[in-house]
C-alpha cells in the first residue's frame, strides 16, 4: 500500500488553512500546540475529505458521495462536496452535537440519522451507495483520507524546521495519527483515546484489531467514538511502535478549560484528548513536542460548563 502525502498537500493547497503552532508550557517544558481547531470546518477532517473528493472522476462526482460521521468528518465532506459541486449525503448519529448537525446541514448536505447503539452506520451508507451509485467516503479507512490528514504532519515539520521528538494526537479511527506518523518519520507518536473507547490501544497491545465493547460508556469525546479501527491505520501505528493511552471525561474537561484559560482556544473534548494526556500526567511531557488540538466544534453550552 503506497501513500503520497506530498501529492495530497499539492492537491489540497489553497483549500485548507495552514494552522498555527502556538507555543505553550506544560510541566515547565516548552511545547507546541498544533491548532487544527482553527481549520475551516473546525477540524482537520477537511484535509482528507478534500483530497479524496478531488480524486473523483466526472461520472463519480455526478453520482454524489455518502459519508458517516458524528460531525467533523461530516462537515469536512460537506464543505469539500459543496466546493466541487457534488451532492453529499451524511449518515450521522441522532445524538451528535447540535453544532455539528447544523454545520453539516448549512453546507447543503442531506443528513440521515441513525442510532449508534442499535444500527450500523456502515450498513446504512452502503445501502445508500447501492441505491444511488454514490461513492462512500470513509472517515479513516481510506488511503487518500489518511494522506490528506498526514498534511498536518508536513506542516508541523515545515513550521519547526524538522520533525519534533514526539507528537501527541487524539485517536478515533486513527487516520490523523497514522497520517502524521507517515509524514513525520523521525517523530514518536503518542495517541490518546477516551476511556472505554481505547480500542486502538488494546489492538496494538494484543497485536490484532479488537472492537470497542458493546457496552462502552458514554463519553464527552463524540469525535472519538469509533467502534473499530481499520487495518490501514492499525498497521501504520503498529509499524511505528506508537504508544496510545486513555483519558477520562474529567481529564478532557480540564484540558478544554486549560486551552481556553491559557491560550483563548476553543477546543472540543475529542480535540483536547491528547492535551489531556499531558496535563493529567498520563504521558510524560517532552521538551519541543507537539500536541495536536484536532477540533473545536463544541456546543457553546457544554463549553461554558467545562470552562466555568
């Protein structure tokens, strides 16, 4: 399987924001915050979506696309589709944050809701694709999606003048962490998942993919509620000897508050998961490391409650 992140960067140039690196101090050490919470659409997902949709031929574009997402990938696909004149249908969980539902709908996408506890989003998307001929655009289980997300890593290296020693990344399906791992071969990768949704950590520890338990607990990190990682992302992170830790809702809430109080950054719970691992001591802070703040799409009421 071949990946070309440099080609992806050229393909999406001008369609995504080069997000800033913000200097910060944690545990007395200098670190950098990669602010994908400031990306168009509020998250890194526009990168992979733009790269994937740009590769569709005219016939495929005419038949439209279908994606499944709790919100950030939904908005990324919706924005990329609108720009390219492609009809988009998004399968979203009925308990997705209102901000993400409204943001997706505002881009002109059609939304189909499902119950994440009793229905399969993959099956619904596959059925729509079979009926309409639309192309399914996965959120992470796709080479070109991973390539697009990897452009975050290219930016980090360009901004620092080289790969940092360690990059901490929130992990749902693992597309962002895998892409960055490919783009920054000299950096060690630290992934972070919500407690009870730590399937990547358990998969890497056991040497084979294991799904999230059917009775997984509720979590503030809606963006990271992926029931099963993919062979693509698992293989990359396994081959790079990535470390993955789990964080609690309380630790994530503390990270959301810290980002706002110290840097006036609005970060959603899932987007703050990697930061939470460092602030809580679940992982050791290293001088010069980069912490990815992967998304900022949080309902105002929840944000106000967490930072209060």
